[in-house]
C-alpha cells in the first residue's frame, strides 16, 4: 500500500479509506499550525483550512502580517473523521513529527493537537504560555496552545482568547518581554512567624492580600500554607508547621487577619474565609479579584477567571505552578473525592508549594487595582460587584459553615396554598390565550390540536 503522505503508516490506520487533506505550505516554514483533522469541506476539496474555519485562520494571520503561503498547515491526522481514533493518531504520528521538525513556532489548535505536541490536552491549562520543545532533529521550538478556529464558529465568545493566543505566537514583542516575579519569603519557624506577623500588624498597610493552601475543599481541610502580600512586589508565606500551631492561629494570626483599618483581598475569598472562620478566625472579604473578574466578563468558563490565567493575561507572568504542586493537588482531589480525608491530610506537602502560595498572594495584590479600575470604568463596580456579588459570597460562606434552616411544614404549605394555585391560574390564562376558552386540551383530539395551532 502506498502511503498518502511521507512517513504516514496508512496500512495501520482505520481511516485509510477516508478522504485526505495533506499538509500544505513550504517544507522549511518557520511557523506551523496544527489542528485535529480535516473537516467535511477540507476532505471534499483536499485542501486544509479551505472551509469556514480557514477564513477565521486567515483573519488571525493577516492581523499580524503573516500570509497563509508563508506557514505550514497540517492536522494531527490527515483524513476525514468525526471522532479521531487513537490508532489513527498513532499511524500518523511519525508524519506529524516530520512536518514539525523544521519549525521554530508551532501553534497547536485544539485539544488533540495540544495532546500530541505538548503531551497534555488541556487548552485552559496550557494556553497563554510559550512551551519549549525539542524536535527529533534537535531543533528548539516554541509551542503556543489555542482553540481550533472552528470552535469560534460555534462559540463566538472564544474569539478574544484566540486573538490573544495568536498575538503571543506571531507578535515578536511578547517573546522578548520577560516579567520578573515577586520575591517570596518563607518561614516554617513559629518564633520567626510571630515576629513577621507583629511587624505586619504594626505596619501602616491599608490593603493586604491573603491566600491559603489546604488539603481539600471541605471546611475542615488542613491549612498547610498561608501567604500574605501588601504591595504585590513581594510576599511572605507561613508554612505547614506555623499553620498547625494553635497559639499562632488563635492569637496573632487572628489579629493580623481581622484589623478594621485593613482592606483584605482574596481571589475566591469564599473558600479562604470559610476555612479561616472554621478555625475561629473571623476573617472577612473586602475585595475579591475573582468576583471582579466575573463582573467584567460574564463568561462562566472557570479558566477565564482562574488566578494563573489572569496574572498571565493581564500581568504577563509566566507559568509558576511547579509540577510537584500540580501532582500534589491531583492526589488531594482524588482522596477527597473518595472521602479519604485522613489520607489527604497526611499527604506530604511539597516545599515548592510555599513559593507558589506566595506568588498567588502577590498576584492577587497586583491584580486588584487593575481590575478595580476597569470595573469602575465599565460601571460594574458598584453594581453588581459591591451590591450583589460580595454580599452573595458572604451568604454562601455562612450557609456552608452553619447550614440553612429549612421548615418542611412551611414549605409544604407554600406549595399547596401558593405555588400550585398560581401554576393553575397561569395554565388557565395560557389556555385562554391559545384557544379562546377554558377547557382541557387533549393531544389525541385532532380538532382541539387544530384549534390550538
């Protein structure tokens, strides 16, 4: 059997009899765009990105002065399919590697391309960063992750992120700009922690950013790290030994986190404050960068409001979550999901968690003035942020800690004497509107259905 493309093992591929849209572009192209597989239009014409998604791609390339003819266009698999079989990806893998070897910049469009090139198919977790990759020929490459342009045709709200991703890939300025991360000081000494906290209490700070790390999402999860940042250019972190000391938690930390003159800032403060209150610290959320982000962008996609995404997108920070922290969090989630709380609490905390915690606190401090100014300009600061979102978060904290009073008898009376009569009245009004008289319409009665129509 003759392969449809060099290095493709078509004889092993379940798509061998499907139409093919081969790789297009110069062999020595320095930029390669990779998507999943040809769509119906591409398979019919035999040309990659010749359908509607190709017009989106052309717009993005032209926006940064790049012509389609200058780059290489390809897919993880070259043949048409609705769902990509793993065997097809494997059969086309050597061909894909050969297509990528001479590139300097690779744009991975979609989860399949991201999985094949970066090794992790999460777009939300990988976009916004310049991933480094070594090709099989030793060439060092930069990989940028984004959505497949075809997604924009179904979900227009993804377009702004697509533009940002292509800017990162095609505009040379971001590649040359390096952001210096804040300095983080860490202590696991109770005595040193007391001195640091006293200095914070005696300082003239008007704003303090707070972030905690725990062994799970439940209120009783163990606090293993607490980061504070006032200016955003530096942070202090109190490690596991300090956070587990009852004296620190009940006295000096309680004072540091409840000063009337200080405005306390969190990112998703509902989680942090709930856990602090569970331990007897009456913390409060005065500002919340997560809720400010929701005020400015109503998309429900959590990744858009994630702290790491915001500091990357707004502040230009590189990825700072260490691999050990990522794996530790995954273990915690798995154990908590299985209700194995004691095992989750007993997990050894990676040392790199402390610096990560401090950067979270510093990033939150840096984001606040930017998001606040945008919210004021966008006229969403007073409402819904201050008047609705912050009070609602406080209500959720109380409900999660104390539960909610539910009167079964009152609920039954409400249903019987108010809800059901109101529904019946609405039903009668609807019948009058549709039919012109009140009667019970039966679907099996053709005359009644005709009158309703």
